[in-house]
């Protein structure tokens, strides 16, 4: 009733709009050919890695040239993207959920000049500004989180390992040699604002030590009840501490066996830092997917329990991922995702083929009662 009394018409949400808060309506940014044929597409094809064509019932065609982009971009780089879109695509450009840049055009004669232009743009160091690829049975751009650049709880960097990993896998970004598409993601801590729990290969930053506690300043810098309430495992309790000078202060204690090293307490209390050179590193997970195709969605499983941080190039991490990708490329059936391949051959054989060490820490024994009862997929079961 509040909406009705205020004059809001749900059938015409933009009618009499008097505020500019929030984004513009998405369909304002469609290229004309997409607006014209929305919901009436027949099929699409990969003309070559990074170049797609979508064909509508009307016979209209939309050509898409996809190239890799960075999660963090300078304004000059964004301006260059806009200039390219203005030159070839009437100003239309879009970003995918994995930070790829897609230039869309309806004029087939402009595709080759656009591709040639993109391939010719390079940074001073010689690397491509706009590498074309990321489609089909290959590796798309690696989506990642904040890392050391911007976050306060990371156990590893984000941009660094992603750059090093995609340098290692760059040929598979540019071709379609894999059995199916392969999604690689990175989250710099297990809070996972990058949602890597459903990726074919996931790089996860992991803390192995509980937070340090600065008793002297904790009560001055923190709301103790908030720090306690922030813990998802109830590992923090209030205590009275006596400092070396004999002064008694309000503080907290951590029950280490309950701590899951998430860093929520540090978010609420700067006197409980979690970062540690020896304790922080990387976990490799594998076998997850979001797709319903062929099999139901899957959670990733831990396959490498810990790799130390090795900036700037993370050689152990990249070499491990390369071994997994090569084993998958050599042994999986066509259209088979990495997790489906691992389940077909058995996870024991997966570890052998990928030359990974198996320990008891990797046994997947999580079985919540709801695991068997919740509907976990949109696939129909008869």
C-alpha cells in the first residue's frame, strides 16, 4: 500500500521517476540489434577463440569479440576501451562477470579490423593490452577478490597470483584445446567474496594461526561485545587481563581449537590481527561448477592443503595448477568438466594423474543432514 499511495506504478517503474539514485535501467544500454531481437535468438557459434556470432530468428547477427580485462583498471585504460567501442561498435561495450571485455557489433566487415586493432595494442613491456580469447573449451579470465591491495583480512594477494597463473595458462586462454571450459577463481581468504567454492580450479588464501591479541589496546580500540559476536564459531570470550605494569584491563581470549581463522574478529577489532608470514598461504581446490549441464552443480574439494606465499610469481602455485590442467586436458572426455572427470576416474586416480600428495586432511567427510534432503539443483528428477 505504501507504494500505491506514493504513486509508484509497478507496471511502469520508470514513470514519474524523480531521483537519480541507483543505476539506469539495463535495457537502455542494449545495442539496437540486441534490443530488437531479445528473446528471439536461435543459436550462437564460436568463429574462432574469442570471436562469437549470435543469430536471431529474424536473421540478424551480432558479432562479439571478447578479450581479457583486469579487475582493477586505470581511467586511461577505460578511456581506451571506450575509444575502441566508439570506433568499431557505435559505442557499445560490455563486461562479463569474469572481467572480460566484449565488443559487440552487427557489421561483419568490422570484425577483422577490430581484431587486428586489439592485437596491435600492447603495453610498454610488450604484453597485450587486450588479449583476445576466453571463450569455449578453454580458460576464461580468472575472477578474483581484493587481496593485499585493498582488503584487511587476506591470507594471500589476489592480483599477483592471478597474473602469474594466467601467464602460465595464457595459451589456453587463446585456444579451445580443453575438453570443456575451465573456470579458475581466486579468493584471498575463506570468507570468499570471490565465491571460489564452485570453480573447476580455485586458489584460496588461508590463515593457519588464530588472531594475535593486543591486550593493552583492545579495550581502547574495540567494542568487546562486537568482537565476541563477530565470531561464527563462538571461539571468543571476554576476560580480565593483567598487564606487566599491574594494570587490569578488559580483553578477550580465543579458544584456538574452535577458531576457523576467518578474520571476522579483526574486522570488528583492530587489536586482533590475523596476518602472519608463516601462517598465511594458499589452498588449491578443484572440481566445482555452477552449471546444471550433464551433472548437478558441485562444490570444489581441497586437493592441496597448503602452499606458502611466494611473491612475486608464486611458482609452486602456478606449477601445481599447470599439472592439474595438463592431466585434465590429456585424460578427460569431450564436454566433461574437471569435477566430472575426477568423479569418473575416482578421486584416488585424480591425485595420481595430477601428481598431488594425498593426506588425511583432504578426506571429504562433511555430511550435514540437509545434504541429503535439500533440493540442490534445478535438474528435473522423475
